[in-house]
C-alpha cells in the first residue's frame, strides 16, 4: 500500500472515532520513535502476535494471536524502553478465512510485549521525534 493510502486511512480513523478530532486532547504515547528512515515508511520487521489485543483507542490496532504484522516504527518512552510499535496487519487468509477483507489497510499501535519478531528487514537505528497532529472536523 502506498504512503498516501495509509495516511488517508489514519485520517479516516481520526475523523470517525478519535476524541482528538472533536477537540479532546490525547496524551502522546512517546516523545521519540525508532525507525529505519526519517519518515518511518520502511518496514523494520515482521512480527507474530503471541496474544490477542483489543485496541484501547483509535491510535491502536486490534491484533489476534498468530497474526503477522509489519512493524514500521518503535515508540521509545522516557525510560528509553520500547513499549508500543506502529505497524500494519499482514493479510493472511489461512488465519482469517473469509473475514480477512475487514482488516485490510489497518495501521496503528500495539504493545510490543505481545509479539515476537520473526524477521528483521532493517535495523531501526534512526531516532525520530514524534509529532502531535491536530485534525479539525
């Protein structure tokens, strides 16, 4: 998927579900993130979910045990530990059967403790500051 499609999906998520779009402030998850490039568009790794996770807000994604996930950035908290990763869900009809279409294009955060990295494509060696984005309705 292209970067513009991912951005459009994120904007749609914020417009439809996120309290930030209606003026309610949501705390940043972290002030910096680890990426492979300045824009955090290249895949860092492929991870497999070890547990189910239900998203707590519109910034997060639901993941199911056994699901494959493409990781694009790793948020770093003030204690310099990685807690949340940003990723998109890999579509796998063997896991989802006929329902996989509902998950196409899903992008968001999830706790890194719930997955195991299966393959590292590139090292996440670039530290990039996170930005607060404000969307008006």
